[in-house]
C-alpha cells in the first residue's frame, strides 16, 4: 500500500486590542530567531485546530481560551523548505487570565503593534497572513 501524503498543521492566534496585534519575538528556537510572530504551535494530533490553538496559547502566553471562542479568520496553504503545511489563523474576543511571556527561553519580547505598522523583522508568511486578515482575505497560498 502506498503511503499518503500528509500535511503539518499549525494554529496561530491573532490577539487584537484597540487595532493592535500581540506579537512575540522568537528567541533560541532555531527558526527565524530575532523575528516577530504571533503565539502559535503545531497540532499534536487527535485535537481540532481550535483545541490545539487554545492549548498552545496557554503554554506560550498564559491565557485560557475556550476552543469554541476561537474564530477562524485565515487559512494558509504553505510550502516550507522540506514540507507542506496548513496554517490556521484565529482570533478571539474572550479569554481569561493575564497575558505573560510563559516561555522566556523561546521568546524575548511580547509587545503590541499597530495592525498597519508591523515591525520590519516579522516572519514573512505571518506578515502576509496578518495583512490578509486585515484586508478580509480568508485564504492564501505561500511559497509555491
């Protein structure tokens, strides 16, 4: 039997407040260190994209989000160097707890940025996803 092709799935959170988005600067991760991204992580399997997002957000910035409170705002089909990925970008209006940098060994800055004034040192595909979200575009392809 032939093995079927599989994608890697990841979930990302666009946490928006007063037209600003929460970004975290990558540190000692081995991927795009020194560049900003949004709280995110890989899906572990046997979890929905929203469940995976809620789990990752708790691990990275310490807030609790109910999966049903996450709204899908953009999906990106992305070709990386060695694989292909499906990225699920979500937002929420409801969470509990205080935002904090729970992983200082992987993130050396957690800051709010204007949606129209993103930093120059931002992960390229994340910037495109944010711009697409801002412009009401729900799907994109990157790296093809």
